[in-house]
């Protein structure tokens, strides 16, 4: 790529990952379509975006780690049940029909945003629940399904985990976003990148701009989320999910 193309790719990556770190997902809304628009085939764009998104997690870790939002039990559940879903989804995605999956994902994603809009108090207070018994089993199943979506369709599926942690487990948005950015951004995306890198192809010459944009965007967005608090995060989540859902639906 030329330097001008690398600069444009960096700008798109920085904007996408800043919004993603603020709202708890959605980097694929901008970054993934840009890769396809610039000429990468679907499978190559998927693997390349997934690898770049790992550095969103690195940027988020650099800012969120000092806040000490992550607890060991919650992290074990998210990784233990989410990573098998990621591996399964990443293994199957290269053989799945692209358009029907994107349309269904768009409907579901927009629905998440509208649900949050019509629940004005959702995610504003931390009220933990469902970490034992049947509630935990349901929650773990939801994490597995979210992991599968993360591995198979990369466009903003971290938003699903953010809302699931808020709705089912009673987290506030700030805490849920921290889990999503660190555990999904780094560990889930890293696992998906390895699987897709083995089964598919990564556009390595595109990576410098994408990695820098992901790293800086992850840090800046995480800083804004911590400073601005739950109301800003909730609004960012709603705008991102609805916009991404509409885009996926119309293609």
C-alpha cells in the first residue's frame, strides 16, 4: 500500500476503535467494511481485521487495568465458555453464506440498541446477579453463543457481550465495557485471529496502520469511557448498535 492509503487506513482504524472502546464494541462497523471496500476478499478481510482488533484489547488494557474492574470468577466464565464458541465460529465461518448471516446479524444488532433505548435505567447501576445455579448456566450459554458470533462474524459482536453482561449479569455499562474490551478485544479476538490465520490469509502489509489505529483508538476510547461514565457509554452503545445494524441490513 502507498503511504496515503496507509494514512487513510490508520484514520479509519483509529475512529472505529475509539468508538468501539467507548461503547463496548463495534469496531467492525467501520474497519471491516473499509478493508473489503479497499479490495480484500471477505475471508482475508475477516482474518486481517480480527488480528488488528487484538491491539484494541491491548490499548484498552493499558487504560482499564488501573481501574481494577475485572474479577477472577467473572473473567473465568467469560473466557471458559466464550473461547470454545470463538474457535467453533471461526472454524465454520469461511464455509458459511455471507449475506444471510450479515442480514440476520444486522437485525439482531439494531434490536440490541433499540432495547437499550427503551430501557432508560439499563446499565446505569451495578447490581450483580445470576452468578450461581441456573442463572449462571443460562449466562454461560449466552457467553458461548456470543463467542460463536465473535468468531464467525466479526462486525461488532463485542456489543452482544456488553449488553449480555448488563442485562443478564447486572453489570453497569462501564464495568461491562471493561470486560468486553479486555477479554473479547484481546483474548477472544486473539484466538479467532490464530484460527483464521491458520485456515485463511492475513494481509500483512496492511497491518502497520491497522495495529497503530487499534492501539491508540483502544486507549483513547477507554479513557473517554472511564472519564465520562455510564450515561455516555450507554448512549455510545445505542448509537453504535443501531447504526451498525442498519448498515448490515442494507448491505
